[in-house]
C-alpha cells in the first residue's frame, strides 16, 4: 500500500501542479466573461427553470430539470462538503476556504458551459434514455466537424471514460464509503466493514432502477439532507456568533498572509492554502470534471442552454452554501487548531538520523482522559528548518502503566525537524474532524448529525456516481457490461472500509487522482467546442430576452419533486 500511495503522489504532482490550477482558474474566468457573467442567469433564470414553468412532457429526456439538478447535486453535495472541507482546513488552514469560494464562483460558469455542450451533442436515439457527457461531445462533435475525425473523437471519448471510471472508483465510491465507515466507527463503535456492507446493499437497491429511480430518490433526498445539515449548522453558528467576524478574518488573512497560513496543522504557506482549497473545491463541486453533464443530459428539454443555466446553480449550492457552513463550524468551534490531546516532556524528546532520514523518539505521554486502551491513531506536527510543516502519524498503545506512541517508521524527514508544540493530537481525518467540531459546541450533536449527514450524503453521491460510471461502461463496452459493473461498484464500497486508507493525506491523494485525470481529459474538450457552445448559449439568451419561450403556471412542489409534471 505504501508503494501504491507513493506512485499516486507522483502522478498527483503532475496533475496538480500549480500551473494546472492557474489554467483551470483561467478557463473559469474565460467562460465567465464569455457568458457575460452567466452566474447571474443561473441564480435568476435557473431558479425559474427548476420550478417547472418551462417543463414540457413532449421534450426528449427522462427526468425534469429539478430532478436532473438533484441527481447532479447528489453526486456533488456529498462527503466532500463534510470531509473534504475538513481536509482543506486541516491541511491548508482557513485560507483554503477563500480559494474554495473562488472556484465555486468561476465553477458556475464552467458548469454552465460543459452541460450546455453535452446537451448540444447528447444522444437521444432513445428519448426516454438519453446518453450525454464529454465522451459524446468528443465523438459526435468531431464527426460533425468532419467525418474523417470521427475515429479520433471516439478515441478521445474513450480516454475520458477511462478517467471517469478512475474518479468513480476513488472519489465517487471509496472516498464516500471510507469516510462514512470512519465517522460511524468513531461515534458508535460499528466496525468499518459492517458499514461498507450496509452501504453496498442500500446503494445497490437504488442503482438497479437506472436514472429514473436515481432521479426520484435524489429529488427527495437532496433537499431533505441539505436542509437538515444547514439548519443544525446555522444553530451552531448562532451559538458562537461572536466569533463570526474573526472566522471570516482568518479566512481572508489565511488566503493572502503566509504567517496566518502557518496556523494550519500542515502546510504553512499561502501557496498551500491555494492548492488545497482549489483541489477540495473542485472535488466537491466537480466543475470542469465533466461528470455532472452526464446527469443533466437526462433532462427533458430541447434547449441545451436551458439545462446549462440550471447546472450553474450546482457549484453555488455545493461550494458557496454547504461547504461554507461546514467551514464556519470547524473554524468557529476551534476544532481546526485545537489544543493538544496530550503532551510530551520536551527535555526527553530526541531525534535520530539514519540512511532513510530523520526520525523522532518520544517519552511516554502525559496523563490524559483522551486515550483509550489499545491503539488509537494520532499525529504530531513537526517543523523543519525552512518553516514547512509535516504531520507525523502513529498509534497510542499501553506500555505497563503508561501510554506511548509508536510512530510510523515510514514518516522520515530529510532535515532535522523539531516538534512544534510538544503535543500529540487524536487523528480526526475527514468527516471525523467535522463531527468533533459540532460536538465542541453542542455535545453529542456531531455524533448524531454528522453521522446521519455522512450516511445521507454518501448514499446520494454513490448512487449518482454509479450512474456516471455506468454511462462510461456503456460507451466503452456496451450495455451488456452494466450488471457486472454494478456488482463490482458495490463491492468496492466494502473494500474501501477494510483498512487500505488510514489518513487524510492518503484520502486527499486518492480523490485528487480521480479529479485530476478527469480535468485533464475534459477541459481540452470544453475549449475545442467552446465557440459552438457559446453560440447556442447567446442565441438562447437573446430569445429569452425577446420573450420567445412560453411559460405555464408552476406545477405543485410535489409534482416537481416526483417528476409527475413531465409524465
């Protein structure tokens, strides 16, 4: 496993080079300008569209606009909003949140563009079961440019589907399952593999019904889970309202001030806050990945740009609203920069050097109620001579009458480090940190709320990502491979919980791999067909301004949520 993670880290070093992030941010700026700040249209016209006033039963597609957005949101509003934000703050400090906002804003324009593009080139041979996404944009779009380019388009589409399946396995499935298992075991002592099995069964029961069942479940589940999570988060914020100004101050200062950024457990630079904030926001809202267009392509409409405008709401809800709620709870509770759970006698700490690098030797821990009998994963923070910080992980065990830490020998340093505060912290990766943050303000709230939210968010994300992967399988192998794929997908949910992931760094590496490879495949496709997409978008906006689109009375909320308004 160690060699695998080293290999993944090397790939991520290329995928997430700072230049790649600048390019992606530039793409967001480009489409923001090109759509004339289409974010405004998403927040106004997009809301009217999902309310159902433009829904028509005879349009091609399988589900209405609201269900399509819910299906896409069920994939994005997931544990990235709970665990991913926690990872961002733990690794990059509060400043990472600012860069998440930036990605959320420009991500709205990216999402509008890629969904409009996929709607423009989707396959509606079967109007009740349309196929869409960047793979169809590449194969159909290039063939329209010139028939001789069709083989190239098919090949590019295949490459995208391979990256789609990588992201499906890592971020869409294993990340979700592992995080739920971790927080459930921490809060209720349920063995992780048991959680994996339950998740696999629940997800399997939904995905056998295809996009119509996924849309129906998502249409009810997504609004419910968002409302519950935001409501409790708002209560926590109101209880600590005096810390709200300082929380926003930490976010803005951490985004631009190196000294503020050093308050994170790891990282310590503005550049790292930028990097980790961008990565976590992209993982959370999936802007530029090309995944959401697959769900939106199932919407009933004959206007590609209409669904694109609806899709622009996704990053706003996901990143600007839900992720911000999580971030504020973590920051205002003090969980992100909490006091040590135990300390060492500074005079007894020694450092030794071997051919593998520098390692640390620590005495028994001070007495603390934080430790339990048996092993417990912990970490300390080491600082090198250049000011950078690293986590050193280990396990607490009993040695006679004392608690000692057995540090992981694989964590070695090239130069002699020093312990930052002589403290050791219980390792709370991902959603576990968010749960701890809620508990610090309302005892037991994190235990119940975050566990419940983690289950709901994970299930919703896993069912939508299963559909994304299914569409990739259909493109690559045909419909015969769908059933074996669904079986394997459910099994992976169990495999993720048996101990192959143990830290937030490993979690970040795996999800970063999935997100990164999809961006590399999808962004060039977006740019190639950008002119054709913007032509359609501006034509639609001109017709909308001229009042050429007939509207009807809004259907009942129940009909919109259930999809009966288009049946």
